[in-house]
């Protein structure tokens, strides 16, 4: 630790420099166990007998998502994209956990299909159509990159991705047709 003192007008300014390994600086900037960079994680037990173990992930002091051991969203973090570096660290550190290969928590299976299209406003239809188009591109890219690998990891197969692509395509088509009807 190094200190420098400056006097400007009638003010005395002290600047303290810490080295990169300083625990003092890192403690105040993260919550839980460090993952990578400014990201950290806290593992919680199930809160109810039929609940699931879950992780709360932070960027500094701000929670960015929570995910259950089975891969579902926790505390309403549906549709959140897991940052690449965080995803790598989580899959390495929590090998028995299920993480979505698209890095988006509960995309098709929950986020978009719960609300019937007839109950959506026109703006919601347009927004969801755009989201579905982006989702399809992500899934297509993921399927193309994984190539002929039938088993992506112990929890996901190429058939799971193909099923998600079908669901997204079906939802996109229904949204598009409804938007045309409302014009």
C-alpha cells in the first residue's frame, strides 16, 4: 500500500494505492464467493421441501440473476442472458447443475409461452416477434456450432435444441399472423 499527499488550496488530499491482490478492495466490491472479474456467486439451500438449491450471481453488489439447480429461473429471472465468462465459470464450478446451452435462462419454455397471444397488446406482439427472431438465430447458431454432437453435455442433447427451435418457430409464426390480423 502506498500513500501520496497533496495540498490544493486549503485542502489536504491523501491518495492510497492498493496492489492488485488487495483483499480490502475486493471485499467491498463483491458478494459471496468470487467467480471471475467482478462477478461472484452465493449458493443457497432449498427454502421449501419441494424447492431446489439455487445460485445468486452478482456483478459487484448488483444481482444479475438467480438460477435453480435444475436450470429454471429463480426469483423471476426469466429470459436473462448469462455472460460468457460467468457461464464458463459456473459450468466448471457446479458440474452437477443444469445450465442452458443458449446461456439464456428459461427462454422458450417459460418466458414467452405463458401469456396467450390473444392477451398481448400490439406492441407486445411486435416486441416478442423481434425477441423470437433473435432467439431463433441464437439457437440456429448454437446448433450449427455444435455440429454432429448428439450429446452436448450430460443435461442437453441436440434434440433438445431442435425442439426449442421448433417451439420458437411456431410461436414466431403465430405472433406474425396475429400482428397481420390486427393491422
